[in-house]
C-alpha cells in the first residue's frame, strides 16, 4: 500500500501561492481539483433543476389533459355478498365498466369497484384525451414533491460522475508524484551516506 505524502497544516489556496518548491504536478493537481469541483457543482445543480422541471411539467400536463368521467358497471361485480348486508369499506374487486367520452365514442375497461356492485352502478374513472383509462392525476403539491425528489436524485447522480473522475485524476497525479519522489530518492539517497 503506497504511503501518502506527508502533508503539513492546511493552508488555503496553497497551490496557487508563489513557492520555489512548487512543482508542475502541484499546479496540475490544483487545476484538476478546481475543475472537478466546478463540474461537480454545475452538473449536479443543472441536471437536478432540469429533471425537476421536466417531472413537474409532465405532471401539470396530465392534470390539464386528464378528465373524470362517469362509468357504469357492465355486470355484477365479483365477490360475495357480505353476511351483515354491507361490504367492508376496503373490499374492492376488478370489474368491467363502460363510459362515453366527449366525442360520443363508447369505451370499456377494467377498474376496481366495491365488491358485489350491481350492473349500472356509477363509478368515477379518469381518462386521457383519447378516452383511455388512466390513474387519478397527481396533485400540484405531490407533483412538486415528486419533482424535487427526482431532481435531487438526478442531481446527485450527475454530480457523482465528475466527482469520481476528479478523484481518479487526483489519485493518478498522486501516484505519479510518489513515483517521481522515489526516482529522485533512488538517485540522491546514496549520496547522503558519503557526506557523513
């Protein structure tokens, strides 16, 4: 396992200060780190904002386009009739329903209804502009939350790419610097023994 170079106390922006001992590798590392941090922040923020805006716009279009329609159960819904004459509030089953859209065309589909619903029972369904069944559109507050959550996830994922690339580049520069020090020590180290 290679040893890291001894680092003294942290000095702010030391790589850009004038120093006769500063090597080209130090300057290269400084620019690599600065570029990696800038790309990390920019990529994360921009990708997160774009993703959040895209999700919120898509959900807003759904709220604007999707409409409720009244559908009627085609046949008796499957399920047993409850013993006490009323169904439990959470017991819902799939049943075939029929509805008509604004252009007058009739559509059929499967939705969840109360167990034991009779034929002709009205059920509210949501449809897209073509009359196909869709889920209830997301509310504005839920859309904002979903957009923020997806934006954060996409932002962190996008920021990870330049961050990891910067770490890899810095590690490579560190290895090269250590190899250069080893080469210099191999050349100059034996001379120290003769001076004593």
